């Protein structure tokens, strides 16, 4: 427990020293140089990371996307055909039923009988 308190006090002192020094006029040049160096270092790391991703990750992703896209297009075309056939079959059944009821009016299969209403 005492070690945690000591480390906390040391950390607070370090933060106060950094804040105090950052407000001094002679340390502004050091701060600007430090920020400039850190920015250039970060840009270099980011550029190398981007190049690595473009060389190693991007080709794998594009190939997989292409394969999956082709499979989805194929499945979508099959589903479109199924829907078209199903709609065509239902329309055909409807019109054949209409034609059958016109050519054979009054037959039981065209006009099902309704049960008589009870008079109770």
C-alpha cells in the first residue's frame, strides 16, 4: 500500500514539473522541436504501415471479396429465376381457374357449395 502512495506522489510531482517547464519561455523551442520530430516519426511509421497493408492485406481482401461477390450474384440470379417461375405459375393457375369457371359454370369444383345457414 505504501509503494502505491509513493509512486502516486512521484507521478504527481513529475506531472507538475512537466507542466511548469512547458510554461517557461526557454522550453518552448524544445517543445516545438520535440513535436516536430514526433510528427515526422509518426508520418514515417504511418507511411510504412500503409505500404505494408497495401502489399499484404489489400490483395487478400480484394480476392476474397471478388469470390464472394460472384457467389452472391449467382445465388441472386437463381432466386430471381425461382421467383419469376413462382409468379408465372400462380398467374397461370389463376387464369386457368377463371377460364375453367367461364367454360364450365356451375360445376361443383368451380363453385364450391357453401354450407346452409342454420336458422336457430
